[in-house]
């Protein structure tokens, strides 16, 4: 993702990246603090050095295939809160992408 930030900044003719906006779903296993650490490390002496990292966390969501109820899926409760079935489709929380960057 950091390579993508640098690529887009270069395309925009940016002198500095002010902020990096990521979307990270809970189910990805990506830890925001780790992303921040590596961004600080990788961005040294680049146009992204000192950029603010904004992370939008997306909760895990599911839809019951039996009753069609959509709901937030708590970490250890893999059943529908209405019909108590476990036949679920994950509908949110797997996202992981660079939403935008702001440049000068």
C-alpha cells in the first residue's frame, strides 16, 4: 500500500503527502498500530514522511442465509441473533484498501 501512496503522489506531482486514509476491516487481522509503525519507518526521507495516517475500521457484518437478517457479527458469536442458525454470509469486515491520500 505504501508503494501505491508514493505512486499516486508522484502522479499528482506532490511535494508532500499530508494524510493517508486507509479502510481496514476487522476480519483482515491488520493491526492499526503496526501499520502506523511501518508507515513511520518506510516513509523516512520520502514525500510521505510525517503524513497523518487515518484508519477507518469496518466492523464484521453478516447476513443469515436462512432468515436474511443482517447484523454486526460479534467476535465469538457465529450464529444469527434471530433464528440462531450458523449459516452466515460475511458481508463486511474484510475490506483493506487505500481510500485516498491528501497531498500538497
